[in-house]
């Protein structure tokens, strides 16, 4: 009798998804369905705890393991000190610019590597049918690289985000890790170029491919505007990583320059939320309404686009990857205005919106958007271009499906 093949399993290491306060939901959740359709079993293993686990609406073959977040080596930092000598020697920490961060990174990686080794044994995980996938290039990726030195048949892939490469952990850690990987999937061309700069030449695996995250196509309707206002929507974290004050300054300048009433809807939370709310309330421009929605989920973001006749998406930041918030706008046929940093120029072009200079002035913003405000015909063409581009290039169901099949082929 022919023995049935063992079932395939992908173990996805996330930062904190699916805990309630995880900020990963918009990034990772659209991928679950594709993984579940491609692998027999999907195990999601977060490395940090954020309140309680949210209700997971997923296929029955998707489970969550809190084994690492509940493990004493993760919860008790002092226990990881026993790995300090090995972390110091492995990462050549004495040569690192950020020695303390690199040492902490290494101790966490070694601790998790030991845990994963035991976890695989206890759960009878067959490396021939198991793929490990880290959604972020972080210490969990390094942990698997350590483990692969012992378990040579381990298969590991990772995504790489621009955010990952801002980590102070240096070239030695990243190079050591990348040499042990079976696949690297940057989420933008910008992420790929950053990653190449952060590792030594020749350390990337042969399977290194850009795979965008995109966003779901949830467009229902796009109502016609009849009230003569200009509605601009910004969805972002309200913290020091965004140019919040400059965005307010730019919007105020637009309201001063235009006869149409400007309505600026801002969705997001963060450590600057209270201060930014005070700044918005102090704005005295009679032609400007600022509507602060606070932290909202992605379902509500899509509902805003569907129900509130948004004209433009707007984002200014000193650094970016490839923002999902802008992908969502384009998918709803809403042109975007953003500054040229990170991977933004990969999606914001003359056919999809207005790309400002990396460090723009408010006059550039007002002048740049004016031709489309003055011509409904030109705006309609731009909106159609945004929607067409997103449908062809940013549909997460297609992108994530291809990605799942690609990594499944490694087993």
C-alpha cells in the first residue's frame, strides 16, 4: 500500500499578530487565506504579546501558537543573559556601532533558536514538510538561521520591509542570517535595494524576489460628489515617524488658496495623537474642517472610501516603505499625493496621483494638485488611472496567492 504523503505545514513568525493591539493586521491578515489554500496546515506564532488574542476569522487549518510568547526565556529577560557570550562572539558585537542593541538581538535570537529546536521535537515537526516563514526580518529570522546550523534540512524564507533595515543591528548579524535563508522576498524595490546595502555582497540566496503586499480589492461604490467640497483622507500612525505638523500646514495652505471648502479626515492613533488634536483644534481657517477619527481598523478605512466620496489620499513622511494606506486609496480609485521617499514612487506616478519632492514646500503641494482640482475631466482620468494601476499591480489576492505557491514549491 502506498503511504499517503505527509501534510505540508508553514509556520509563520509574526511580531504580535493576532493579538488585539497588533499593528500587523493590515499587513499580514490578507495573506492568511492564500496560505491556508496552499498549505495543509498554517501555524501563526507571534513573538510578542499585545493584550488578548483577537477573534481569528480564518479557515480551520489555521491555528495560533503562543508557545514562544508564553515561554520563560521570552518573558524573563534575565534568563537570556546566559546566551550573552555566544551572542557576543557570533555577532562580533565588539565591532558593531550599536553594541547593546546587537547583543540584545543576539541573545533573543539564540534563546528563540533553542526554543524552536525543542518545539519542533516535541511536536514531531518534519523538516521535509515544514517551512518556516518570518514576516519581518528580525531576531526570529536570525533564530532560524542559528537553528539551521544544527538542522541542515530546515527551510526558511522571510519577507524584507524597509522598516527592517532601519534596525541598528549591523551587517554581521544580517549577513550571517541571510546566508542561511532559502528565500528572501522584499516587499518593494526600495526594500530590496536597502537590504543589499545592509548585507555583504554574495550573501543573498538565489531565490530573492520582490513581492508586493498590496491590499484587498473591496471597492463597492464610489459616490458622485455633489456638495462642492474637496475631501482629503490621511490614514497613518500619529507619531514622530510622520510629518503631522507639515501635513496640517499644507492642508491649511490649500484651504486658503481654494474657494471650495476643504475637509481633511485623519484616521490613526499614536503617541502624538493628543498633541496633534490640540494643533488641529487651534487651526482657525474658516475654509477648513478637520475631522479626526482616531484609531480605526482597515474595514472602516475601506468603508470611508466607499461611503464618504473621498477625493484624495495624502501622506507626508521623512521615510517610508511602500505604504498600504496609499495602496488602499488607489484600489478605491482615489488619487494620492505623497512625497518621494522610500518606495512611494513605485506606486505614485503621473497616472495615479501627485508625487512631491522628498522634502516639499507647501507651495509645491498647492500648485501640484491644482490642475486636477480645476478640471473634473482630468481628475476623472487620474482616478481611473489609479484604479487601473491598483487592479493590475496591487491586488493582494493575486500577489499573496503567487507568493504562497512560490514558497510552497520549496518543500
